[in-house]
C-alpha cells in the first residue's frame, strides 16, 4: 500500500517532469537552431558588409588614384608651362645682353639694364660700369635705369671711386648718335683717350653676361678681364671652374695670398683690387690694431 500510494503520488510529477524535460529539450533545439540561423544570417550580413566595404574601398581607391593622376597631370602641365616660360625668359635675357654688341639704341640698352636689375644681376646703388680704355687716371662710364621706360637712362662718367664727373641723360626723344656725341664730348673734358663706342657697349654686355653666369658673381659692378669681376660684396675670379671670391672685409689681408695663386692674372687682380678698395673704403678698411 505504501509503494502504491507513493507511485500514485509521484507518478504525475514524474510524467510532468518528463514532459517539461522534453519541452526544454525541444526549446533548446529550437533555440540552437535560431542561434545558428541568426549566426548564419549575421555571417551573411557581415560578409555582405565586408564585400560592400571592400567594393567601396576599391572604388574610393580608384577615385583617389584618378584624382591623383589628374592632379599629377595638372602639376605636370603647370610645371611644363613654368619651365617653358622661364626658358623663354632666360633666352630673351641672353638675347637682350647679346644685342648690346650690335645695337646701340636706347631700347636695346634699356631692355638689357632693366632685365639685369629685375633679376638682381646688378645694383643701381653702384651702377654697372665699363672702364674707358686708355684713360689716365682711370675713368668709367656707368649705366642706370629707374625701372620705367618713360624715364631717361642715366649715363655717368665717374672716377675709380665712383665720384661722378658728368651725367648724360638719354630720354626717349633723343637719338643714340646725339646722346653718344654728348657722352664723347663730356669724356673729352677729362681724358685725351678716344671714345670707343663699340668697346663701351660690348664691355657692358660682357659684364652682364658674367653676372648672369653665376650667383656668386652678383651684383656685378665692374669687369676686369680676363679674370676678375668687382661685386657689391667682394671680388670674384669668374674664369675658374668654381668661382673664387674674396669678400670686402678680407680683401686687404688676402692680397698677398691671392697674388701667389698659380692661375692668377696679376694685372686683372690688381685692377679689381684697386677698384674695390676705392669703391668701398669703409668696408675694406683694416680693423684697428688691438691694444696691448
């Protein structure tokens, strides 16, 4: 009776528990299936997202590459145009300087000097000058422009130290012959040397071409051929593979050192040295001896 009573009491619980276990198993299976389904769907979504991201990245990379190619092409076109224009300017400058050897017109002189000034080859604080051949004491003809073609050129006769003896202006209305006659007349008051017009303009062309050839040979004031040029910072041997220069402050105590160079043209060096001392007496002055 006890066993029967127990069976009658616990049997419903047993079957209920079994039923619950069965339902739990089914729920677990369904849950597992749903999880797998969600995982599969999520994996598909993740893969889809990855695919879309890769496609977008590829498209973006292609767009960036196309943009870079376009930018590179634009820069290349700009660079080509810039280089072409710079080459044209350089060619025009060379032609303007060379024209002085055959054209003594005001237009040719102004064009050459204006280009030289704009490019920093010369300075009009100390205008470029050409030595008058055969003059004693040494005389020079210097040239200066004011940066506008409507203003007259200034042609000045000066001593070695830059002191002006006479100034001849060259307005647009004046012919080359008239101006050069005035210049020759003014020169005759200071030297018996003949006025060589061709030498004057070829000497100016030589000076500007030397200044154009190397940055160290600027700003050029006077050419002392065949080797030296006087600049606003010192003197430079322009015929060397690499320009050899002496700055103004070191000029006096470097005289003997430079004079011993085996390649030196002594006469040109002496002329350049004297001109630099005369033009820049303060800059080339010897420092005072130290007190003992």
